[in-house]
């Protein structure tokens, strides 16, 4: 999946752009407040998208 499709799916799950990092863009989940780093690759694997969505929707960090 390309980066624009990837970001579109994140936005549908309440994940918005926060700031630019040196090699990644930082996005934040508006509901939980969790931050995730998204690399600037043109193509990303669907498995990576699932991993990020699972991370932001996890209830506890303990």
C-alpha cells in the first residue's frame, strides 16, 4: 500500500499528524493520546498498518 493510502486509513482511525521527526513523521491518536512514528517510505506493508492500529488501540501500556 502506498503512503497516502496508509495515512488516509490512519485518519479514519482518529490518528492525526503531530510533527516531523528526522526520518519519521510523528502522528498522534486523538482519543488515547498515544504517539506513533511513521517512516517516510513510499510503500508500506499492510502488516505494519495493523501493528500501528493495534498499538494505538491498546488499553494499557503496562
